C-alpha cells in the first residue's frame, strides 16, 4: 500500500511543480499549491507507514508551506496597480 501511495505522491508533486514553474495564472498557481498539499500529505502517510521520520517531518513542514501558498495565491487578493 505504501508503495502505491509513494507513486501517487510522486506524480502529484511532479504535476504541481510543473504548474507552479509554468506560472500560467494566479489561479492555476494557487491550485498547484492545492495539489502540492495533497502530495505532501500523502508523503506524510508514506513516512508514517514506512517508519521514516525524516520524510514524515519534512512533509509536515512542506504541508505548512503549501498551505501558505494556497493562502497567498488563492485567498489574498492580488495587489492592484501601483
């Protein structure tokens, strides 16, 4: 089971990274952080199931970073002209 989860986490992480790096729009980048959050949460599960504390801790922190990305790109209004 943890092997399947690892592949899901890997695939979602790759998709999210491509979307963020493409910077297609504010909304798409925001949704990429949603996908990144899903990826990091699955990695947390994999780290727990496989007894790998470094993987678990890293992805708990990355989940927080990704939640900040969601806040920054989807919740906060974009600044208007200066």
